[in-house]
C-alpha cells in the first residue's frame, strides 16, 4: 500500500488533482521529500524518463493597495517567481545527483517510480497565484489576467509589471491561476504534455526570444500550427529568416470559439473510458488490493498499464470506441459459450491490445479462467 499526500494548501490540492488526471494516479506525487527531511518540491511526477517538478506559490501583495505598482510587483515577483526559479534549479540538481526521494519526511516510503538520474529530462514548472486581478486592472487589453512571459537573455534593469523575463539558457515554465487548468486540462496525457513542452523548448532554443501574453495564448498558437510532413504541432514559423516570436492577446479566446476546437472536445469525450480503466487499476495498486500476478510496480515500462498510460488523447478515442463497439455488437446467446477477440493497435509501433469477451452465462469462475487463457493463446 502506498499513501500519497493530497497537497497542503488549496492551490496545491488543485495542482494535485489536475496532475493526477494528466499523469494518472500512480505517476504523480505531491510533497515529496529529500534525504535531509526537507520538501523537494510541491509535486513530482515521473513517467518514462521525464521528471516534472512543480512549485506552487500564492501571494496577494498585489491586492494590498500599494500605490506604486512597480514596487508591489517587485515584491510579488521576488517571492512567487524568483525564489521558486532558484528552488526549481536546486531541485533539478538534487534529482540528477541520484540521492533518495521519499513520500514522507520520516523517509519510510521511497518514491515508487524509478528513473535514470543521469539521462533524465527535467521539466521545471512554477505555478504562480495572486496576480490575476492586478493583471486585469493593469490593462483593458488583458483578456484573462494571465502573466506575460519572455524567454531571452536574462539581464538586470527596469522591471515591467506582469511581464516575467526568464533566461532562455535555463528555461523554467511559468503557469498562473488562469492557465494552469487550461494547460493541464487540454494536455491531459503524458504524451500530449511532453510534446508541447518539447516544442516550446525547441522554440526557446531556436529563437533569440519567445514572448507571449499568457501560456494559454502560446498553447493556442501551438494547436494552430501543424506540420503535415512531421505530423506534429510546433511553435514558431517554418520560415528560417525570423529571429524571434511574439504572441499577443486573444489567441486562446479565438481558438476556443472555433468549430475545430468544439469538434475536438466532442470527439474526446469517449476517450476518457480509457483513462478510467487505467485510473482504477492504479488506485488498486496504490491500495495494495490489485489481484493477479501482473507485477504492476515491478513490471515498470513493460507493464500493460504503463503502456496504456502512454497513449495520447486522440488514440485513446479509437481504443475506447473499439471496446464500446465490441460490447455493443457482442451477441446475446444465453446458455452457450460465446467469445470475441478485438485487436486494437497502439500509437506505438509493435504494440497492440487484445480485448477479450467471453459469455460466462451458466459457468462458474474456475471454469472461465482456462477458457480465457486458451482464447488469448490461440490468438
């Protein structure tokens, strides 16, 4: 049995809930600890050889009535952004050191998901709360109250309120109260989130600067851009003569109003059957009630549930539809043995799923097991 923290503050609990949906229950853990008994971060998620380090901070100094907005902005940014950027880089160094990570301060429960510390990809993500209302007051052009982000060469100088400058050579992702649920809600599988973060990192490396008004607008830009040859979304432009990208307000508002977005959301509904199957199995593994000899934890990346959790959202649609159709079309033949096998291809080459149905009407469980095994082995 594995006991997980649920997060300490309301914003941490929101983060934990959103990450459980994206990474699924077995690969997402709030409030992990280091060997010295201090917290490593506010949430750690691990899948394949990707580690996602989240820091969640809330500060309402911007709403305290300070007349000089530049002064209050500096105070807010120092506490919520600057300190967490430093902590995120420190957490990455600790993770790469290979030292122990635990689920409790007493160090009784080791972190249950393994990874290669030397080759791991670390995604550092800060979730900043407490600036939304001040952002909205600052400009009538700000649609949602999201923070503006600019990746370029870091430098000391005058700070523009509600614009966060981040060193492009040491990138950290910054989400806020508005776009946290958007990003983790739209990219709610491991595969989809990684593809977005990799496209963003590639753009940061390629261009001299990447500046945008809110992460939701960058996400809309990403969804709008699709390379047919690579069959992948991207950030930026296919032209090679530009040296920077700037994305203004309104991209996300226009995107969610488009017929294409509405069709996507409707098509995705069926896919959450796949998520439910994985989540139930993960919960039983955490509770220590999972039966059989599947070796869920020890099976690692070769385990069936692990492979199921890798599937991107659009493939989960087809897999869920295949199972629903198989159940709908399964013949109702009482008092007889009826079987059906549906082979369902994975997104990943060389992998497929077998959905086996057996009519056990009038049969006892001990008799059914050999029949199921025989059907699968014959196929």
